[in-house]
C-alpha cells in the first residue's frame, strides 16, 4: 500500500497483518522496517538478516551478505510451508523496489509492503488516503480517551472537534500529534486548538510535539526527490486555487508540457501531489503539503535576490497565463465576429475551460490589483452565464476597488455598472440603483455617451425591481435614444427589450409587443442569437398577456431553440417555464405540467432559488387548473415556499406562496400567466 507520510500506512499494515492471522489466513506475521526515508535506509541484506533471525536462524549460522543469505531465506520459508505454515511478510516503509525484491516470499506465503511511493513491479499497490472527517474526529476522541478516559472535550464540543480534524487535514499522524499536545494541556478547549491550527502561517509549527513532527516527515519525502522535482513541488504552492492543469504548471515551471508532465507524474508517484480524480490532466495538493511547499519556497526566496526574482517571475507568468486565457475565452461570449479568439474552437470549449479554472481564476483576482481589474471585467459574462452570482459580486467588487485605487475614472464607471448588474441578479435593487447612478454620473463626467447609455439602461432595470415603473420607462427611453445617437444597434436592441418590460409592468401590452418585436429584429440584424432569444421570450410573455396563446407558444418555442443552440441552460429553464404558462392558456394541461416540471428541475439544478420558487408557483397553478390531486398541488406550493426561503426572500413573500388546502380559492386567484422575463443588461468591458 502507498500513501504520503503520516497517512497511517504502518498502523493499517500492522492491524491488517494481525487481523489476517486471527482469521486463520496466515499462521504468523513477520515485520521488518526498511526505514526507506531515513537518512540511512535499510539495505535488502539488513532486512534479510532481520527476517532470518525472526525465522529462528542463529547469528553464527547467518551467511555473509550475498546470494547465500537470500537462498537461506527462501529455504527457510519453503520449510515452513512444508510443515503447514503460511507466513505474511510486512515490509514497512520501503522507498525503492531494490529494498523489497529480495524479500519476496516463495510459495503460498504473502507479503504486504508500505511506501510513500508507488513501487511498480511488486504487484498491486493500493493507495491509502486521509480519513473522512467523521473518522478523523473518532480517532481524535479515541486518542484523547486513551490518555484520559474522562476526557470529554470531543463530546462536549463536536463542532470544534471537527474543526481540529479538518485543520489536521484528517491525517492520522497530525491527529495523533494534536491529541498528544491536548493531553499535555487538559484545560485547553478544542476551539482554541482549532483556531491556532487554522492559521495559515505556522500551521506546521502546531503539528510537532518534540518527538513527532509533520514537517520532519515531509522533509524526508522531499529529500528523496531530484532537484527538478523539488523545484516544481515548491513552485506549485504559488498556484492560488485548489488544483492546477498541466499547461498552467508548465508555464509556472518555465518548461515544456511533456517535461512538466513527467515531473508531475513523479511527484504523484511520491504522493506529494495527486491526480484530480474528476478531471484528467489536473493535479491537486493536500492543504498541509501546500503549506509545507509554500514554506519551502519562502525559505528559498529568503536566500537571495536571484531565487526571489525567479519565483516572482514564475508567479507573474502564471497570473498572465490565467488572464490571457480568460480574455480569450470571454470573446466567445461576445457577439459573433472576427474578434473571437482562435485559442478556443467554440463557446463550449471556452465554457469547459472556464468551468475547470473557475476557482483558480477567482483566487487570482485577489492577488494583485492588476489581476483584480483584468479578471473582474473578463469573468463577468461567464459567471452570469453559469449563474455564479456570489462569485460575480466578489470579482466585480475587486475590479471596482482596483479602478478606484488607480484613479481610473473611465474603467471605474464600467466597474460600477457591472457591479450594479450583479447586485440586481441577487435582487439587491437599492444597492444596484446606487451603483448605476454612480456609473451614469462618471460616464457623463468623461463625456462617454456609449457608457452613459448602458448605465441608463441598467438603471431602468433596477428601478423596475423597485417597482418604480414610470421612472424605469424614462430611463430605458433615454438609453434607447443615446444608443441611437451613437449608432450602437446592439445597445439599442437591449434598451428596446427592457423598455418593453417596463411597458408590460405598466400594462401597456400593445406598446410592449412593439418594443420586443423591434428588439428581436435588431438582435437578428447584429447576429446576436442570445439577445434574440431574450426578445422572443419577452415577446411571448406580452402575447400571453394579450391572450394570444398560440403566438405566445411559438415565441417561447423559438426562444427555447435559440437557448439550446447557444447552450444557455438558464435561458432554457426560463423558456420551459413560460412554455408551461402558454400551454396552460391553451388548456393543454399535460404539456403544461411537463414543461413546468422541466423548468423547476433545471432551475433547481442551477440553484437559482428565486426563479425556482417562481417555477414551482407556476407549476402549482397549472396543476390546480388541470384538476390535479390536491396533495400534489400542496407539494408544489411547499416546494415554492422552500425555494423562496432559500433565495433569501422575506417571510411575507414566502408565506404568501405557501400551499393552502382551499383549492376553490386557488382557482379563483389563477393568473392568466406570470412569465419569467429575460432582461437585456448592458455590461462594460475593461480597457
């Protein structure tokens, strides 16, 4: 079995050996420590001597080192087998095949090897990983009670115990060391120990009891690496996120991908990193090993100017790599045209890269103002596309901070505008209103008519969220006029779309219909399939309000087709929801229920809880109109209330959507259809 130092391989091997003997699988167990990671590892000859003595060979009968000693070992085991014995040889802490090969037993005897390396050629090696959190807590509790049966700290504060276990990386050695330190200080609360261990700086200092040290264990593993492997191990600590792709690691190392991949594979074979099981070509490092690698890198940087410069250059290369790839991927979320980067073949490939690197990219935004500015603008469309709205708030706030720190008024206006759009997505309309008003003022100060138009458009959307519909109408009309003045057809289309939504809120449906038809036509002219889909969706909602359900059904089906074409899963969910209301208007209840169920399934999967609440509410209404079982209707209302509650809706809004057994009352309150709208936001790109 293999695994990194301190993961519990030796204990597991000893327990497994004795358990197999107790079950009668073996008549005896022979143990030998190969000390593979000590400064002076045991040679095979030394191990053979220890095993021969365990087999009863007297020292004066031992052959000198060489073939004779191995031959005697095999003859002794053959003799034991002839007499009905079957032995298990446990070779612990091996670091090389050469240590183990001469010890392989003949016949029906067995062998169990532990190592921090995968040792090819010795049979099947199983990897031992760190414990699950609940098992780690149980180990901590057992270790404390082994010292003092009356130690109840784990039982009295299980939350702190879990924090301690997680800070120890669920690593048995770290847990044993921590339990020993806690035993020395029986009055120390687990919460205090957890706080100390959770500090990034010096975490390894807290995992040493004077006799056992996690750092010393890691030192032994590091010393076994080649200089190139050691260097890459230290460099990997510079990656800001939880894992790294081979191309990014190659950029960090300043080497070719094939050479870097070979080094990564060797580090994985040493269990200092591991392959990400969910994604081929990605590598991850345990938090404690990352802390150790960072410590080693900092120590090397402190030795002089050249190492410090080399590490800083590697870090800069990695940040630039993430920024350049993110900017290239972002071009696939813009309008079709020659500006699309050839680095990614299409939007699907760009999306896949964003999905794989999302955590790295968000972590990178925190590193420098430059990274925060660049990625704060670049990640916006992707995060909105995937509905990662909390992440969107974070990166756009960082972009704004970077602009203000640099006194960059032009980009600051765009950053305020983008932050406002993110706040709107989380229904924080008062804050969004302030953000868009600030953006508008800054754009006016710099005579940026195009930017001002976008700010007016988004300002109108925030006003709609605050139910200030007349003001919203004025804002969208202003945005439309300014976009027309600057010949921005795409911006004008977005303004027309939002203008139509404001008109719908004012129940001016014929005018809204015209606005959405105009938006659709303009989006078609610019080749913006995503914008056209939004227009079709809102056009369908206006048609439903006018009770023109057949036309509405066609509009929502067209919207669904466009969203499927662009891979917009959130748009698809909205389209399914609105198809359900159109089918209901046509009394095609079976299709209406199926569409509504598809919508809530997709919205729930996307964790868009507010829209899911709306979807469940629509489905409950459809089920009621279809004469469904009252229990089924009640369940749908309950799901709606739960989703609204998860979205952070106020208690009154959630309660108003809670189920009621009064089906007749529900039927009296059935709306003609409250479709989900698709807004046209005006984002701002960073300069």
